C-alpha cells in the first residue's frame, strides 16, 4: 500500500513547481491523535532527510516548553500547566495578587511559545511534533503539515503497551489527552482545526512508522522541500 501511495505522489505531483529559492527554508509539523507514534515517525523521517540533505535536520517537541520557560524566567511546571489545560491553583492566584509584576499570564506564555515556534520554523530544517505547531505556522511558506490518526481501539492498545497500562486506564488517558490537545489548538488558532489545515493525513494503524516516514519523505521531494546532495 505504501509503495502504491509513493507512486501516486510521484505521478500526481511530477509536474508540480518546487518552492522557488527565495530564502524560504522548509520545515515539517506533525500533529497527532494520542497513541500515534509521532516521535518514532519524526525520528525516522529525520534520518532519511539527513542522509540526502545538504542541511542538518532536527526534531523539536518538548524542548519548546523549556525554551519558553527560560525566556520568561518561569518555572517549567507553570508553563506546562498552560499546555495541559490545568486551571491555575489557588496559590497561583495568591502569587498573582502579591506579585503582579512577575506573574506571567497564560496569554503571555502563549505569545512567547508562538514566537519561539515561528522562529524555529523560520530557521527551517526542523520537524516540529505537537505543541500546536500546525496552528502556529499554518500561514508560513515552506511547511509540510501532517496529521496522524488511528482508530481508538488501536491507540488504546498501543498506549497500554507503551506505558504499561491496563486498557481502561489507557483509554481514559487518551480521551483526556486528546481533549487537551484540541483545546490547545483552539487557544493558538482561535478555531477548530480541520483537514484543510493539513497537507496529508495518515492512518498509523494501516501504515507502520517506516511507511509513514517514507511517504512524508517522498512528498517532501515532490514538493521541492528537500535540497538533495
């Protein structure tokens, strides 16, 4: 199936005009439903890219939170609470009342994260996993945006295996995590994202990690996003 899709990409986009050499640097965002193997796929894609590219590609995900926390001189746990849709605690409110000068609002945190992600994408040669990357960079030239999805029962089994959970706990974790991710995308984009915001959606149940990495790699080639040696 993957080989057929690669052939389709080659045929469908064989006449496509590559992105002009205007200084725009390529980047990839991977959005996913909880339980899809986004990090594994990103790592495999990067290995393929670095094997043929004149540039060094890198993976960025959780590191973005650390960069934003350092920029804001903020405790990492406070910043993570914004990404995890956690309601500020009573202590947060007390600290805000007594130290308004040093309190960082959720709006300020999102602004800083947005700036960091856009700077990373602008520098190019990066695969951004999650962190509302697709919402933040959707208007930028040079990006390839992928959405990973799979049936809930497959994702439950996958998470249960990866995290050593029983299936009920895995299902509860997925439902909670997916809801938080949808809220995060809404917070950064002001609207619910749909298929129109992605260049390609791939089913992680029907296609394994290597096949998905191969498909993304081929799509990047036909889109003119890879500078091959």
